[in-house]
């Protein structure tokens, strides 16, 4: 019973990770055409708040303390970004958001985003060490995130306001790679756990 339930839980985590990866890809590539697509990015952050700590537990203890702290940073940072995204969604729904962010929003955004980014870097390094999740997927996540930040910081696009004129090449190139790595891990986990479920004699109804 416990083994069956753990398989089902792993399927849910795999599906959440797969959808999160798709959300990041859609948000990065689609935002240049339709502004509203950025909502997919918020959903992606929310799914990772749920999925990454469970991915850590799936490969623990092989990923060590780095995996633990990486997953905690992803969850904490992602939760801050998710909360700020919801605040902006509410602002959009009830009226026009302020042209300038309230004083606390900027620092909170930086804390949440960089906490999330550092957590992902630690988590992917730990995943490469653990060799439980697909190695190529972890590399895609790491290269995509670091590349996105490096390119946009080098060009100055990362620090520009919403009315920016510099093209965010890092965002358009790196984030889809990051999302592809997530989708790969999610699909791999979902498919492998689905196969395990079909091989059991009496899997419980959920």
C-alpha cells in the first residue's frame, strides 16, 4: 500500500514538473507576442514550489545537503515570486497597477527571484551528483538558467524597466532551455512511475 502510494505521488510530482516546464517555455516564447502569457510563468513558479522539494526527496540522500538546501531555496524564493505575481494579477483585475512599484515590492522580488535561482543552481548540481534524475535534463536546467541571467545581465536587459528597449535574448533563449530540462525530468518521472504502477498487481484507487 505504501509503495503503491509512493508511486502515485511520484507520478503527480512528475506531471507537475512536466507542466511547469511547459509553462516556462510558453511564457518565455509567447510573451513577446501576447503580454497575458506571463501568467504561465506564475503558474510555473507555483508548480515548482510544490515539485522541487518532492524531487529532492525522490533522490535523497544521494543529492546530499546541497540538494536539501537547494530545494528549500527554490520553494521559499518561488513562493515569494508566486505571491507577488498573484498581487499583480489582483491589481490587474480590480484596476490599474501603480506605474511605480511600492517600495517593498522591488526588494521582495529580488530576494525571491535570486533565492529561487540560487536554489535551482544548487539543486541541479546536487542532481548531477546524485545521478537519479536524467543528467542531461539537469544540465539543460543549469545551462538555461545561468545562461539566461548571464546574457541579460551582460546586455543590461535584466536591469531595465518594463519599457525596455534592449532585447532580452537570455530570457528568450535560456528560459526555454530551462523549461525543456524541467519537462524532460517531469516526463521521465511520470512515465517511469506510470510503468511501475501498471506492473503492480493491485494498485489502489486514488
